[in-house]
């Protein structure tokens, strides 16, 4: 007689603990055999040896027990998520979000998917903030459109992540990476100067290709696997909406004036010490970047209170405070997951396993004799692999650019196109790695908006989005190879070849 065997599935936190244990054991073994690599210091231009460190050493044990809480507090997504969750909860509980989405009722599902995906790709220009803002917004939008919020969450993840190499505006990260490419090219091509718009044509084309193809794939391969739910109605007040939109317009005019340079008393949210506008807006010391969460929270608190009060969705300050308290409902996994992620990722960083493996792969390129399409394919593959090992974009390009850029220049490939290849590969690699923090955040939001008690797994979630990701990976590959073969401009003043 056959017995029913129950399939055992490991939860996401268990998976992260297992990966942490594997990294720890690997650090012990690799450090004992002297596993190491080398890199050129970008400041001194001297060769530096990077070796794997043993987490079971005295220093390693002190790091684990002494720095775990500090590293958890240092995770940037924590503050972003808290502010974003408060803001979106106020919008929902006040009824303002319901009023704003009423016009979308009856919209074709594919159009909702396209808009969500397109906005997510474009929003990648503001960096990691885009995840924290769009995850809860998409979830609530899908609820009001009688679609499963989890589909919206996964669509946002695919759009922002795969869209890091695309967009319709250049980002601050583009400037940082471009400056690295310029420095890396000096020994081979001292006439190259990175331009902020040097990749914009290719980025715009990729945005529309990914949006259109991604919409088709999500509707065909993903949406049918997601169950729908319904959401309760809230009071709709045209009067409240008009007053709230008027207040919103006034506040936004003030914000816009504060980020416009050159006008009387304007630009006070910009970093005046930076040369380009995007650097002024998003540099590390920009008041706008540092205060964007406060701006977002202030706008939603004001608009949510005004609409809720006038519409009677929020009848008193007590109800207003109760609405804010709903922020952290069903968010336990988001914060628990981030804590265990911080342990896992910091073991990876402290032991140098990620850096050594990445440098091993990058150094394999240095003696390569390939040219043209074959070289592009090799760099594309290596860039994906190093992102899977450690999905920190600027750090990976810091390691890779001193070898990749000169190698590509000698093959008559421009530094701007080399950067474009890396950015596309970086976007793809982030979808395949367990070390990407916003993959954990996505799983946390899937738990928050799960009303069907589904078995949300670590690798199960990755497998669910993988058909879409693989086809979009192929699309990126075709875009890159096709653009190179055509030899046309990839941006203003820049081509794929020299």
C-alpha cells in the first residue's frame, strides 16, 4: 500500500541560514588552501592580493557576534521600507488611493501590466528607492483592480531589476559607472570622455522592448499562476479628491521649485558642488536624495489626512493614528528576512569569497584573444556571473572595468558600449542571485499580501519568475549583439565601436 509522501519545503529564512553555513564552511576550506586573487588598486595602481578569510577565526567570530546588529541597522532598505509602508498605508486607509484608481476600473489586464512594467523600468533611474515605493503601490493597485497583489509585486521586481540597464533618463549611477570607465580607458585611449547621454538611445530602445515583451510574457506565463482576491470598498468623495489634488499640486510645485537650479531662491534641495544636474539631484550629499523619504512621507500624511477627513473615511485623529498603526500588519517576514539576509551577505563580504571568485573570472579575460561578437558574449557572461556572486553594481564595475574596458578598446569596442554590456548583464544577474537584498524584500511583500496561505518559497519564487527572466535575458542579448553588428550610435556622441 502506497503512503502519501508529504513534500518538505524549506522556508526562505532556513535557506538563508543554510547558505550562510555553506559560506562559512567554504571560507574555512578556501582560506586553508590559500585561495586568493589579485586586483589593481584604482588609487595607487599597485597590485593588491585579495585572499579568502576564515569566518571561524578569532576575527571572524568577533565579526559575527559583534557586528550582526550593526550591519542589520546599516541596511538602507530598512528606513526606506518603513517610510514607504507608512505612506502607502495612509493613502489606502484614507480612501485616497481607492479614489485615484477608480478611473482604472475595467482597464485591460495587459495594459495594467504594461504600465506597471514600464513605470518600474523607468523608475530604476532613482535606484533602490524604486522598489520600496513601487512594491506596496503596485500591490494596492492590483487589489483594487481585482488582481492578485502578488502579481503586481513580481512585475515590479522584474521591471526594476531587468530595467537597471535601460530607462529613458540617465541616472546618477550611470555617471558614477561612466567615470570609472573613463579612468579605466586612460592607459589605452586617453581621448575618451564619458558623456551622461552617451547610452541613451540604446537604453530607450531596451525600455520599450523589455516593456512590450515583458507584458506578453507576464500575462502568458505568470498571471495565470496567481490567484485573484477582492478588496473592500471605501467612501468616494469627489469634493475631497478635488481639494486633496489642489493641495498636492501646491506641495509638488514647491518641491519642483526646490530642485530647479538658477531661479531666485530655488535649488535648495540640490548639491551645488556637483557638475551635472543628475549629480546635483542624486549625489551622496544631495539634500533631495537624503530627504526624499521625508518629502514622500510629508506629502502622503498631509494628502491622506485631508482626503480621509473630508470623505469621512477617517473621522478622528484617533482613527488617523490607528490607520498609521496598520503599517506593519503582516510585515514580520520583511524585517526578519532582512535580518538573516544581513548575516548571510556580510559573511559573503567579510570572507572575501565573492571578491576572489569575481576576480578569478575577470582575470580570465585579461589573456583573452577574442574579438567582436565573441568577446562581447564572453564579457556579457562573465558580468552576469560576477553579479550572481555579489550583486553590488559599483563594486563589481570597480573590479571589472580596469580589465574589461582596455580589452574591449583593443577590440575596437567603445568604453560606453562596454559599460552598456556590463549594465545589461548586471540587470540579469540580479534576478538569478540569492544575495540581492530586494529579492528578499519582494518575498516579504509576497507574504504580506498573501491571503491564500500559499507556500511562498525562496527558490520557488525564483522559479516562478524565471520563464519571464530567461526570455528577457535573451532580449537583452539580442539588443546588445544587434546594436554592435549595426554599428549605430548608442547615445549622443557615442557608438558601439571606436
